[in-house]
């Protein structure tokens, strides 16, 4: 008796090379490991959920669904809800950057805004300059675009201007990506004069200047600094990205980009290919919330809570980290950047920390170039001062 064996199946074509070239986000992997409720996590850059203005946000949804259900539940224009764009434009103008509603594109968070800009600007092999270290998801975004990412050496004030000019001359980049306000992951803020110098370099050398500002309204000490986009001479090359995730609610997934007309139009086309438009009902609710509620008062409460939490973290770090460790004192935002003494490896030590039900993000994945294994990012926004103190006690035991 013969047995018929199943025919060998033809293998599927492989995934695109860019998928294997870009790794998963270590931050997302850590968040999955620390999902247990008993873990006190300094890892994720998450807003404090108890501070969400949930009642007024719900009222905004209720109102738009009651008043205009056929409009807000229907397809919408790619550019975004006119009332929301007008509200964002008004807020930008009130903070020193005159803006028309038509200069804005509403996106699914500032992360999508960056992806659209990369899609519209970058060819495989193009050079992108970034701060060293920089936002991890930006490295993923530029990697998917096939760009070659080159890190610019930084000091406590951001990119080193002399190093920036040398790299521009040597690498001929197309784009410079910066987070000047309460930088992720370092928490630092670029001073006004450094911003002016960077804007002048972008103008002089003719490269695109992309400014990511999801944290700028979370300042709780010091004076606000102007956006890079507000300096004269960069009007035709400055792109500003913003988000409602940190000031309203990340679950709404709303952000925006402000860009010169030709680039903005290219981003609109890229967004049409990606998702047609961001959620119409979420946009309408956000616009209603901005019209009916006092966002300034809400942000005052958030800033006060975050400042108290930052101070609790800073107060406990001397006892929690090994002698010889260093860290900064951010003026706002969500993160403190720390360095352990030479010889310590924050990535290896994280495994021990998790067994003590505490977590942080190692700094190494944030580097486009050679990483510093001693660095780590600590977010102070998600937990109360009492929880922060307990988390630092656990961290001290883990690092002993």
C-alpha cells in the first residue's frame, strides 16, 4: 500500500528588508514585562490617568454626538476638523507663533506626524541628524524610511553647534530632528541662544528642521523658550509637531503638524494613503473640549502634580542610586536622565530590578551611535510621591 505524502508547500515571499532592519521598541517590551499591578514602573512616559479631565472630555463627546452625529460619525477631510485646526492655530499664535488653520494637518498623535514627514521627505540612504541620545520611536521611524541616522554630540544644552556644523558639512543631511523642550529621553531644554544658533545653521546649510514638541506645555519652572520655527529665516524649512496626548488624553490619538505649504500638501497625500483621516468624532470632541473647558486651569493642576512628583524622585535618587551616580533636574516634561558609575550596565541591572517589582528604561536603545550603558531614563509622572518613594526603596535594594 502506498502512502501519499502532502506536497511541499511553496514558501511565502519574505517580509520587506526594512522590517528586519528595524527592531521592536525596547520601551514597549519593558511595559509588557511590567504590566503586573504590583510593579512600580519609572519606565513608560505615561501621563497620570487620575489627572485626566475625564468628566469634561466625556461631556465634549456627549455634546458633539447629540448636536451633530451625522457629521462626526461620517468620513471627513484629511486635513482635519476646521474647528480643531482653528483652535490649535489660536493657541500657537497666543504663544508667539502666528499660524493660520490651513497651515496645520491633524494627525494620529505627533508620532504619525513624524512618520508622514519622513515619508514625504526621505529617500533610502538620505542622512538624518539627531540628538545623541534621542527619542526611540524617531529612530524606528527614520529606519523604516531607509535613512542613515547620524548622531550629533550634545551637552547639557542640546546639540553642540560646532559639531553640528561639522557634521552638516561632512554628511550633507536632508533633515535635522530635535526635541528642544523637555527632551525625551534626557529631559533637558535647549536655551534660547542655542536655538537661535541651530536655526541659523539650518538656514545657512539649507536643511529641513523638524521640531518635535509633545512636552512643551508641561513646564513647571523657568521661562518658556520660543519654538525654533519662530526664528526668522527658517519659515520655508521649519516643521513643528505637537500632540494632545500629554495635555488632554493619549487615548484620543490626536496630534498635528505645522509645515510649509508644499511639504504639508505632501504629508496630506501620505496621510490619505495611510488612514484617510484621523477619527472625526475624536477631533470634534477635542475641538468642543477646547471651546467649552478651561484647558489652562487643567494644565495648572497637571503641572503642579508633576512638579511634586519630579521633586519626590529627585529627593530619593541620592539614596536609590549607587554612589557616584549623576542626574539632571528638568524644568518640566516627564523624564529624569541618570548615569550610573563607570562599570555599571543599566540594561543588565534591569533584570534584577524587575524581580524587585520596580522598573526603568535603560538608556542604551536611545542612542543612534555608540550607546552609554550606564544611562537610564526615569519617568516621574505616573505615580504619586508616596509610590515614587517606595519604588526608589525597591530600586536601592535592586542596585545594592
